[in-house]
C-alpha cells in the first residue's frame, strides 16, 4: 500500500530557506541586478561562490563520497524557490540540477565523470547541458555542431554535448559560444558550436539518452519551484503595495475588485506550491509517478507564475510599467520559464499519455 507524500517543509528545509534568503537579502539587490543585466553581464561571481561553494548548495544532489551534501530534490527545490523569489542570475538550475542529474544518471566510475561531479559539488565547476532551454524531457535532441538557445553557456566551464554516439564533455575553450539576445535578461542564452572531434566521451548512446532525459525531467520538475518563488514574490509585493497606495483616502487594496483578484491569485499560488512540492518529493523518492508529477507541476506552475507577474505589473499601475521597478524582470522570467523545458501544452500532452487519456485528433 502506497503512502501519501508529506508535502510540508521539514525543519531542515526551513533552516536552509532561512540561510539562502538571508544570503540573497544581503547580497542580491534588485537595482544592482538590473544594472548588471542591462550591461550584459548579469552574473555575480561572488554571490555564486557564496551560494554554491561556501553554503554548499551546489552539491545538494551529489553524494557525500563525491564531496556533495547527499541531500535530495526537496532541499534543492527550496533553494530554487528562493532564487526565483529574487530572480537571481545564477546557473543553479542548469548546472546544479540538470547537468548534475545527467552525470549522476550515468552511474559511472570513470575518472572523468567523478572529477566533474566533484567539481560541481564543490562549486568549482559550472557545467551546462548543450541543448536549447526549450527542450522538454523525452524530446528529440538537436543534431549538428551548432545549438541555439543554450542557457548559461557563457559562464560554463564544461559543456555536456549529446551526440548520436553518446554524451561528451567539452571544455568551453574548445567550443564557440556566441551570446544571443534573450527576452529574460537574468538568464542569458547563447549559440554553441562544437567540433565533431572535440571533447571526451562520457557515455555511450543508450546510456546518454536515458541520462539526458533524467536530467531534463529533474530540471522540469524543479523549475516548478523556481516558478513558485516568482509567483510568491509577485503576490506578496502586490499585497504590500496595494496596502500602502491610497486613493480616495483608502488603501487601493481595500477595493473589492482588487481584493477578489488577489484572493484568486493566492489560491493559485497555494495550488502551485502543492504541485511543485509533489514533483520535488516524487523526484526525491525516485517514485514511478515522477514523470506524472512533473507534468502536472509544469502544466500548472508555468501559468500561475505568468498570471502572478501580470497581476503584479497591472496592480502596481503606472510604476509597474517603469523600467526601474523590478516587476518587469519577474514577468520576463515567468514568460521565459513558461517555455523552458517544455511548454504547458507539451506537458499536458505528456500528462494525457501517462494517464491514457490522449486528446482527440
């Protein structure tokens, strides 16, 4: 008889959240982040070192024998919630989740894989899977030497390149990485070109395909937690602003029309939290229903994050439309996340197949 997952946050997870939030409150400032993004260099190397290496967040999914924390996807999800709340430009999802999970799936004792995982766990190395950000779990992988829309490739030390004959590890210096103009300034994209003979083969074709799918599935499932963090910030900031903003000697948040919209949004955020937590728990326990939980979380949380960001902009009125207010950064992150690792429609199709209820054609 299966047991119901416990979706409540544990004391350890609450402590981790408090530590990450404290770090980001001290080190991640919205105006400074906007200035860096406008300058085309959004990453704060010092903040990444503090988060990934000093706090050990980069190694949460890596076993202790390889220098990691030996934690689970639940703790990793908490970190992503906080990074989403602060829209921190950091390669955590791409390196500490997708690339790390892909390498762990190789189940290899080779020196190359072990060295890569140790570097990722300690925060010394950033690795990125060289596929477009829009690639869904189970989707066909790009063929050819050039791949567009690769997130965080500009700061990666190692590129994990899928080829027909396996998965290769390629040093960034052995590849051409050309920045692209991205809609979301806080998660830059790049075009990556890798020669056919560059890199070291880490796994053969069959193992590589399964490993990449596992990495993308974990990424999609935990992306829901980042989207939850975006939605939570947008709701909290909107409530705060509408309490302080007055019209006709009353807080605008006391007007019935706005109260109803915020109440509806609160319900959506609560539901998104349940979906995101369920996906993280299913991944943490290696549940057979993990693909189902991930599909549900992505199909729902993507839309909630976008709705919350839209409401944040609208209910801030004029100031919400300005470049100086961070609301537009959250809207852009939410819209970019909506198509990342599979669109809501793609995940709904996957969900229909998983429960044997395909849509009529």
